[in-house]
C-alpha cells in the first residue's frame, strides 16, 4: 500500500475512537475502510488488479452489513462503482463523491479529511 492517505486515516481513527456506538461510529468505520481501499489503488505500490477487485468486493459486503444514514449509503454505492475501476484517478473521484455526504452526515471535519485525502491522492497520481 502506498501510505499516501495515512494522515487522513489517522484523523478518522481519532474520531472513531472518540465516537459513541451507533450510526455515527458505523459511518466513521465505513469511511475509514473506504479510505484504506482507495489507498490500495494509488502509486507507488498499487495493488494488482485482481487483489484490488477482491478488496472492493469485500468492502462492498462489509458496508452492506453496517447501519448507515441513507445519504451516506447512496454515496458509498456511487463511490464503490467508481473505485472498482482500480485506477488512481478513479480513487480520487471516489473520495470526492464521498466528501459532501460525509460532511452532511458525520460532520464537517470528516468531509474536510476526505477532501484533503482526495487532494493528496490527486498529487500522488501526478
């Protein structure tokens, strides 16, 4: 894995640790899992296509078992379709698709963390 998005991961882990059990914690966990999957598509060490495809399928199964707010659930569906492409630019777009619904349902700090992650991911692809 590239480690390009590790700062955003650390921020999400802090928020996850501070949150109480419930839909918010589920949402934070889902965003963290998604961020890790995006990181696997980025240089310098992207996952092999088959490994990435399996990771996205596993992520999709895991997200389906979480109780998520409807806007976030819809955003994940769109972002997963984008991420399934497996390219670095698709990971950037997927993160951008998730930022606004995450801000709306989980708070502005989470949306900002995703936007920063998308910016870092875009820089890694340049």
